[in-house]
C-alpha cells in the first residue's frame, strides 16, 4: 500500500507505476473466498474450452466449494459430509472435477472431502441438511458455466429457492466507463430493483420489518456489486478493487484495466456508493447523496475515464429525486446515477403505501429520473398554489 504522505512527493509516472500493480482479492475473508472461486472457475473454463464446446462435460457435473478459515482445525464441523480427505490441486483444472471441496480463502489449504455430487439438487440438499446461514460456499455447474454463491446471512431455504448466480460469460467487449455503467444498471435490475431479487433479500430485513435494511447495507451492496464486476472483467485483465485507498481517500470500488493507445499504462473508473435509508429525513438524504458526489470527485485520478456517485434509494417516499444535485454533479464531472429499490412489504400489514416517481420500475437512467421527478414537482407546485 502506498503511504499517502509519501505519495504526495511522487511524480505522476511513479504513481502510475506503483498503482498499476495487480491486486489480490479484496474485502472480508468470505468475499475473498468467493472471488477465488470465481477466478478458479474462469481458469477452468479456459482450460476446458474444447470439451465444453463439444459437449464432453456432463450436464450434472457439480463442484461445491465450502469456506473454512482453517480447514484442518474446522474439519470436525463438516464430518457429516466427509467421505474422503484428499488434497485438491487447484491448478490441475481437471475436466472431470466434481464433488465437495473444503478450502481457506486463498485456496492454499484445500481438500476434497466428498468425491461426487449426483446433481445440483444433491448439492442443495447438502446445504440445507449440513450447513448454516453463517457459512460461505459456492457451487459450480460446470457445463452451464454458472456459479451459485452464498455469503453469510439470510435463510438457506430461501437461498435454495432463489440462489445468487454469477454467470461466467467470457465476453470480448472491451472495458470502458460506459460498459461499466451499463453493467451496474444490469446488476441493479437483476439484484436490487425488485424485493424478490435474491440479493435484495440479503439487503432487506424482510416483510415483517417494512423499509428496514440489514446492518451495513452499503457494504452489502458493495460486496455483491464487486463480485458481479469481478466475474465480468477478470478475463479482460480488468482489476476490480474494493476499498481502494488513494490521495482522495478510500474509494468503494475501483475498476482498472489496460488501455491500448493511452498515455498511461492503465485506465480507471471509480465508484462511490450511497444508500438512502428510510427514516433519516430529507436533509440527511440530500447531504448523504451530495457527499457521494463530493467523494467521487475527490477520488478522480489522472488516468480516470469517469467517476460515479451511485445512489441506491431505499426510502419509502422516492418521489423527490433531488434534481438540483444534477447541476452539482455536472460541475464536478461526476456521473450521478440513481437506483430505486423496492422494499418487501407484507400485504396484510397496515401502513402508508410507498410514493415513487411515475414508472419507477424503469427509473435507473438520468433522463427517466429527471422526467418523473419534474412531473412530481409540477404537481406539488399546483397543490401549493391551490392552497394559497
């Protein structure tokens, strides 16, 4: 890590050289473990491209990874699953890899504890019978190029009904700020827009607690978005860092990639995430969103193609989209993007119905937010005139 006071004395070229080094998986141990599973699966797909393309990988071939900080010490906890204890060589990328693997976060201590799983359903039964909501695991459906993963929290029965899925697509589309923006919108649509989305269920407390979020919601969303982007960009030599420290502070997510023809060795895009929480009040919400713009501007580097302030709206009343912040963001050259979140509501519970801008389910782009919010403002002005 570069010391900030020392970094102030370095030349731009020196900073670029130091900051351009490849990063290890970031975040807490469970998050780093899932990243390691993603990286292994990407490498397995590359190594087994020929048998995959020719239908030589069985459709029911499943490989499950379970996280243990110290597998040798925690081995008794998984005794009900264990039928063997053999070393698993992660670099082999065996075409016939399957079964259950117990590993630490960086795959340095890794063992096969069960040689086979008969199906994905067999893996799910193992999950509900022998694991708990605090466990971290990933299940690779090898021929389908799907990686299902679970981070600590939530109900395992619910997860099995609607698991969190990472598709291992080896797209050749080059990286750019515009592509990253489109991918964040896709992540929002698939993961957070509706209360029934699997990741949404890990962020909200549930129907019995309307508009209540689980602890540290920004960090939860950040972790899932980080995994989504890491799975999308790893094969393009893109580096997705979490809590990356720079001269402007600690950025939530930084995406770095080599760009041909650029005067710098690498190009970056910086993301600052903010969540608007119900009950905080309009002044707090505005200041919180404004702080996201200010921080994103501060994180800008010489090699940054764009910086984003991503505001995830978990308020009951989402009608006021604080359009005046658009001018602040434009002045600072920050891409301010708003993402509405539908809360899980018990239909039997009493309480006010959430107010959202018109057609809020599609309200992710700046143009759509502006149109809906202006309509709301015009209605408010008319009501105010009538009252006078």
